[in-house]
């Protein structure tokens, strides 16, 4: 698949270039959702009063891969990870399969991916 870098994986959100929507209390992984609806739901959950105006954009495998190579971490929901995982494996990345059923039972909804520095 020569053009896998252009394949849309999902959506990310930001308030400004330096304020990207991230997971959890530590805010260390950029949230990627598989649908606009899922992103809007997540934003409403963490920003119920709507004080921050988030911009939502589609993101591609190539954009995520570039971020990973720069050291970024990404938190994927189930739908987006199902798109990302096979492409990442084809790229030669050593990423794990995610068990979202088990994760959800523990109250977790994002699978975090970050490349290890060697």
C-alpha cells in the first residue's frame, strides 16, 4: 500500500498549536478518535461549560507517524486504533494489539502508543 500515509485514521482536536487535546490527568497523549461524534463527546465530557473552543481536524497515518517519530504519544479510541494498527504493522512498527473490551472494563478508553527511544 504505497499511499498508506494519506489514509485517514481519525480526528484530533486543539485549542491552539501548543494546546492539543490530550488524555488523562498527565495530558501526555494526543487523543485520536475514530469519528467526529466521538471527539465531540470527549470534548463535552472534559469541557462541559464550553469555555475552550476546540478545532477538530482529520488526521492521517502519515501525520501520526511523523509525530511518533518526533517522540509524541497518541491515545487512540477503538475505532481509530483499528485503522491505525494494521498500517503501523505494515510500516514495521512494533505496536501491540489492543484489547478494548478489557480496557473498557477497567474504565480506560484510549490505547496509548509512543515509540521507544533506543
